[in-house]
């Protein structure tokens, strides 16, 4: 009878310990705010800094034609390894924290230089950053 009581007490303790975590299972999923700051998201391209050295094309591990015909990245086949960003001598490529790239058509993943140059959503949604048109001007 004594072993049965100790087993029942251990079971009760484990039940109480497990009950503390009720409702916390939703916290296991990582939210967008808790991701690491060096997250590899959409690639941002600054056309003005680019010197067309084609280093980004040569270090890309994807088996693509190694000749740069136009400035575009197909995010449907990009593995977001970051080699192009790391080896760029002029830092015209950078990884943003924007990663929600889902579309209904796979051809929309191919981004040309205009789409690559658009600002990340985190910058657009930041209320502290104002565009030149919306900034208050000094009247002197």
C-alpha cells in the first residue's frame, strides 16, 4: 500500500508541474518580433552602388548561367544563402527582415532591379522615417 501512495503522490506532483504550462503552447511558435536580427530575408539591391563586377553571380551556388544579362533575382530558386551579400565589394546587396514572399504565381518571384530596390516593409512602416515629400519644410 505504501508504494502505491508514493506512486500516486509522484503522479500528482507531475500533474501539477505540467498544469503550469497550460496555455503556453502558443508561445512556442516564434513570432515575427522574436526572430534574430541577422535574419536572411528578401535581398535589397541598390542600383547606384553596383559596379557590375558580377561577383554575386559567380559566388551563387545555384546552377545558373554565369553571365549577368540583367539585374534580377528569382526568389523561387534563391536559397537565401547570403553569399552574394557577403562577397559584394560595394555593399550594394543587403538582406532585409522581410520574408513573407508567398504568391499565387511562381513568376512573381522573379524580381527585377526596381522590385529589388524597393524599401523593406520594416522601413516603410516605421513612423519615424519620413519621405522628402511628407517632411515639414522650414519657411524662411
